[in-house]
C-alpha cells in the first residue's frame, strides 16, 4: 500500500511539473518556489541566499520571479508567510508574536504591517472576525 501511494505521489508530482512547464513557468522558478514552500519559516531567507543556493545571480532570481509570477521575491515571501499565519490564527490560540516567529518574521510588527498590506486588516482583527 505504501509503495502504491509512493508511486502515485511521484506520478502526480511529475504530471504537476509537466503542467506547470506547459504554462510557461521555468524549471528554475519551480525549483525556487519549491524551496520557498519548504523554507519560508527561515527568517534569514533572502534573495541573496537563494542566489547562492542555486548558483545564479540575484538579478537572475529577480527576473525569474517577475517573468513567471508577475510578483517580486519579497511579495511572494510575504504572501506565503501570511497564508501560513492565517492558518495558525484560525486554528490555534498561540500569540501573534509566536505566530510571527513560526512563519519567518523577525517580529510581530513586521508581520502586522505585511498582513495589513496584503489582507487589509491586522492579524488581531483577522483573529476576531
């Protein structure tokens, strides 16, 4: 059963990758997004760190984001972190300070500013709604 599930997952991932490439997204962009999805909680994740990890320049990374998503690296990072924060706000009672830390922000104020920019409300107001 586990082997079947493993093969099915591999097939699904392969088809998903092919579908993404068919939509015109580059392989590098898909790798970058995969890395971000796995490491968005790292508060030191930056354009420079990605460039070093993928052995390309920061300008190349920036171009990949703009070309494939029409968003900047920073916008994508904020949106990913805010999505995770929203889930934690909805499903837990932990403090906003702890949530900020868990999703990769250095402090709650930075998360609050980003949250307000992208969601139109503060995390506290979101929790109360």
